[in-house]
C-alpha cells in the first residue's frame, strides 16, 4: 500500500456507522445498543469528545461535483455534535495511479439523506451514501489512537469481484515511502486482502499501525482475520489501551458469538511500538459510505 492509498483514496460503496471513544468505559457502545434504542442518545450519554452523525441535508453535498480525477471538491460541514471537531464533506473521482494497483476506482458520488442502517427505532434518521467521497476532519490530538476505541458498523456494497483492493473505514496517518527514509505515523482501519503481498482470497477486516518508520497490518499469531460479510451488517471494533499496550479487535455479524475466534480476531496482542500522528497538517479521514455516525468518547 502506498501513500496515495492511505491519504486520499475513499471507499468504494460501503455503509458505515463509526464511533470513537476512549477505553475504560463500562461497555462498547454498539454491541448491545444498536437496535431498538435511542442510539444517538446512548452515545451522547457517554460524553464523547467528538460525534459526527453525518445526517446533514442535501445542501451540504459538494455542488457542483468533481470533474477532474483525483481532485477533491468540498461541500458543507459535517457537524460534530459536541462542537469540537467539525468536518467537511468531500467528493473525488478516484483514478488509481499505475503504481498503486491496490486502490479502488470511484466515480465521485456523495449523497446525504440516504436511509440509515439502524432504523428509526434507534434514532438514526438519515445517513451518508458515497462512492468516491469522505469527510475530512482537521487534526486534533484527541483523535489519535491512544487508549481509545474505534467502532464501525458496516454493510459493504462493493462488488465482491473487486476484492483484493484496500478500502479505508477511517484513517489518521502519514506514510512516506521514500527509499531509505521511510516515515509512518498513525493508524487506519481497513477492509482488504489478508496478505498485502498476495492480494487474493476474501477481503478481511484489519487494523494497521505505524511505528515511526513502517505502516503494518497487525495480526494475532493464534487467530485469523475475519472475512468481510457481504450479506449482513458487519460490526467492527478495535480497542487499544496505552498503559498495557494491548490491542483487541472484534467483528460481529448477526447470529455469531462475539467471543468466538472469528468474532475476536485479535486478542490482547501487545503493540511493541506505536507512533500516533502529531503533525497538525494531517487530517482524520472518515471514508464512509451509506450510514454513518462518528464519535470519540469516554
């Protein structure tokens, strides 16, 4: 994966609900409170640092839309419910460069007021649908992966025949692959091939971390990463405790035990080195499609 992929490539069509929060809270919001409850109220009660519901009206869509490949155009504000870290809706026609074969193409569509994943009982209202778009949030140290949890609820809608490409759910990273002077900071949550060197087989959910020099996929040596389920909503959560240096990843689809190996593909893996983003020029990118809530809390 090259720098372009991490910094600029949005997802192909993907439905996402995403939540950030610090570890140490009583539960992971989203596992048991996704349906039949006031989900936004549950998040707000957890005192989030930031919470992007992404339910603005059509007027916040980039208009006119993008016309030149790989040139984002901006729309309106993606409001942070806490008032701390507003984002900007952006659309981009993605035309992968020849040296970046792991990047999907996208036509540059971004539509607000789409149907939500959780339904009206959970209070979601409308949502965001994109195929070549994202939300850009200016740098904030509160959004770095230090004792925090990333949560995402995803209904993937890209064509399974397009497997083997990386699709970013959320990233806050910088990767410079200049030979002899590699630099890498931050983290990213992706769907993509299990083995970056051999992009074949089913797409799996995965977390990538940077140690200052390299940006690498984190795996549990005793477990396998969980394949993306193209028939159901996928719930993905990554927790990291900076004091113990332990990272966990959970993936849940309806009807499966959250504690099984498939549903807990990374269990208490020690992160030996992590270099969060500290560069104020880098942005957090929410590369999300069809149904999205975002936040940071504890």
